[in-house]
């Protein structure tokens, strides 16, 4: 599976997802089967279960449940996103 988690409950629900990196409390918490994701920050990619997403910042891509190939840099960027192929840079 080759996953890396650093932070309380980071990648907590992951069972079959591979090549994920989560750093921060509850980062990638809901990921079960998503692959190739990177989450850095408190609750980044919190609800994610898709592939090829990158989130850096507090709650970046927080509600992403169905989107793939997204990049969010900054606190709360793309917080409510559920679509694919988006890039956002913010605070």
C-alpha cells in the first residue's frame, strides 16, 4: 500500500488506498480506497476517497468526495469542491 501518515487520525479509515501521504491532524481521514493523494494540514482532504488530489492548508479540499486531479494550496481553498480537474491558490 505504501502510504505515509503523520498526525492524529491521519489516513485513519484507509483500507485499500495506496501511495497516499497525509500530514496533519485528520488529514485524509475518510480516504478508504483513493490512491496517489497528498494532504498537508489540519483536515486537508478530510472527506476524500478519490485519486490524484493534492491539498495544502487547513481544510483545503475538505469536502472533496467525488473529484479527482485537483490541487488546492491555502487554507480553505476548494473547501466545498466535489468536481475534477481544478486548481486553486489562496490564503
